[in-house]
């Protein structure tokens, strides 16, 4: 890497770090104000609230990665342009397109860094923040996930009245259906232990339905224990109480696969998954849009104003991209195409314009 390239990379990194600190500080300040409403409940003190906010920082940084990287890169390039350094780079032989490619390369490195934070560090710190807050407020960590759920598992329909920490289920009913969509067996149990592969139900009542005669015949059997093999796992159970944006990418993939195998609607999860997968492409499109303003003529409009317009246009484009992705839910349009098409169109248009500026 040349000295010039290292200098540009160092400038972009420093401005991105500054934006990250300012952005997360603003979010943390307002989150801390919200947490003050809970201060004083049991052992939940100001120090506990501050610790809770600190533990949420990785999640905040991950969710706001695109605007943080955009602002950092554009402000860094704007600084180089304002101080006349970009002009020196261009005179020394670096074209507009080459400088833009270097900016994009560094931005993708930043994206990879934030993805690692979001996929590995953020889930751990967020769960720790929730459990520590519940404990400080006098609630056990197992009380966080007490609501029941319905879930379809192949030809079985399973209802749980109370889900205790994703391991112990209370008031469970399993309805087994045959290929003709008729109920064959209903299994009821007061409690069940889920080990990730099967349900170990204690004190079970098994109601079998025989339709071979003119009248349906229902027989009852009681067992001390009944083991029911299932196809879902612990991650899927834990994800039932979370929004799609709060799930890891791997959990999203497993959720989509499970829902598709059971012929259930999975569009909401697909939209979130595709939005994450095309995040680098969307970021590239936003930076290319903003770079058009930085390398534009400054005769009529000051460079500072052009940078502002570039950042505003980039952020507006990201918002429109998210709206287009959400429209797939209501219009029954392909989530992948609705997510990637705007970015592809804008990216190619910006590349053509930058090439014209570079060789003009």
C-alpha cells in the first residue's frame, strides 16, 4: 500500500471512530434518560442503569453501522477536499475513480468489523444487559420468557401455555394430524423438558381418535412419561419472543428454513435477512452518491454544503431502500428483488457518472 493510500485510510478511520463515538453517545444519552424511569425499583440504581446502557452499545453500533460508516467516510473525504489534499492527490496521478475505490474498500472493511460486533458480541452483551436489569429489579431471569406459544412441527401442532427460559414448558398440548389433515392423537402434559431435540413430557394423557367406525372412538391412555421428537431447536424457541431485527443472521436462516419446511409464512424474516445481506451493496451505493457531490464543481455551491447534500441524499436513499424492502410484505413482491434493485440501479448510475468525471 502506498503512503498516499495509507494516509487516506487513516483519515477515514479516524473520522469513522469520531462519528461512532458521537453517534453512540447521543443514543446512549437518550436511552439513559429512559432508564431513569426504572431507577429506584428494588436494587436498580443509577450505576446499574449506566452499566445496562454500556452493555447495549455493541447492539446500537451494529444497527447504526451504515449511517456511521457513511458519515465517517464522507466527512473524512470532505476534510481532504476542504484542505486541498484531494487536489494534490489528483495532480499526483490518482484519479477520481481510484480515490473512490479506495474509499469503498475501507468502508467495506468497516462493515466487516461491525458485522463481527453484531453477530458475536452484541447478542451476548444484550442478553447480559436484560438479565442484569431483571435481577436488579427483583425479577428472576427465567421470568422474562413466560408467555406461551403455538408452533407447527411437520404434522404436529404444539401449544405451550408457559415457556420458562426455553427449557421448561408448562401446560403443553401436542396435536398429531395425519396426511388427510384429521386429528389422530392429542397428548397433554402438565410439564415438559425441552433438550433441543425432543420433549420429555411427564404425567401425560394420550387421547387417540379412531375414525374407522361410523362413530369416532376416543381412547385414553396415561403414561408417567412420553418422549416426543421435534425438528426445532433451542435457538428457534428463544427467537419466538424476539423481533426479526434482534435475531442473529444464523438464527434468521434457521427460522426461515423451519417455517418454509412447515409451509408457514416467512416473509418478515426474509426481508430482514436480505436487508442484512445487501447492506454492503446499499452502503456502496450511498457512498457513490455522496462522492459525486464531493468531486463536483464548487463554483456555485460551497464544498461544505455539497457534503451536506451528499450525506442527506445517501441517508435518504437508505431510508427509501428500507421502505422498498418493507413493501414486499404487503405487495407480495420478491423480498430479495425489492431490497437489491434500488441499490443496483443507483450504484451503476453513480459509477457511470464518476467515470465521466474521472476521465473528463
